[in-house]
C-alpha cells in the first residue's frame, strides 16, 4: 500500500490501478465517522436530523387541541428515537451530551410554547 500526497489531497494506492482518497470524515450507514474517532460530526448530523423530523411534525407538536402528554409521546417516539438511533456506537464527550440536551430542550420549549426571554424589572 503506497500513500501519495499532493496539494490538498491524499490518496492510497491499493493496487490494480486503484487509488482511494483519504478524507477527514465520511458517511457510513447514515452515520458520520471521522478520522480522530470523536462523535462531533455524528452529533451535529443527528441534531440536524432531529430538527428536520421536528419540523415535519410541527403542526401536530404545537397543536393546543392535542394534549401535552400525547404530544410528548409523539415527540419521544418519532423525533427522539431518530436522534438517538445508532448513538450507542459513539465515543461521546461531555460537550456532545450538552449539545444533544440543548437541542432537545429547545424542541420541547418550542413544543410547549415557552420563551426563554426573561424580563428583569429595574428598580429605581
């Protein structure tokens, strides 16, 4: 196996006139893998997937005629399950957990129509 490096591109010659390009990260079975083995790319991708699934269900998840318990079950079974699919194979750091929790809490607040803007009254 011979490694050939040119400007900005690294490839591996595996014989029979076949060269494979070396990349920093790639998608394999719908999961983002990176060279350094961390889960940053996978967490970013899964948060993006979660938001896409959430946006698909916004009419149901924000509907006040549907009980909050039922909306929570719908969120848990559809959005959260898509976000955490294949997460057991990740090497997760604290920053990754925090990012996932922040995304989930933002979705839940949006579902419950809770705004985080806190108004402080200034006393004279």
